[in-house]
C-alpha cells in the first residue's frame, strides 16, 4: 500500500519534531489501526522519550489512491485513544 504526504501533514510533522522515517515506520508496522471516520484510518504507535510514553497518531485518508497522510501528532493522552494496556 502506497502513501503520500499532504502539505499539512509535512508542516505538522516538522513543527512537532516527527520525522518522515518515523511515520513511514508506523505505517509499515503500527501498534494499532483504528477507523476514525468513513474515510480516515488512524495508525498508532507508542514511543518512549526519556521516561515518558507518548502515542503518535497518523491520520490517513484511505479513500484516496495512493492513500494520503492527512496529519500526524504526538499525545500523552494514551488512555483516551489507545485500546490496549501499555
């Protein structure tokens, strides 16, 4: 499955310090995949920075071909979005 990055996603990744390589790795091997809306799928991955665990969420429009990465962000609100125990 191929992916392209929207300009918005690239801008957000740069501002949030998330590399394209990190996002590509998450897309290739996510910890979780969730349907967000009819056309959006969220690929999620837990990462540890120092002693803190964060969740990276990658929103992808799966109705487009190739699929489009719409936005990416890192959150500490893991329990709100992640369905398994960490």
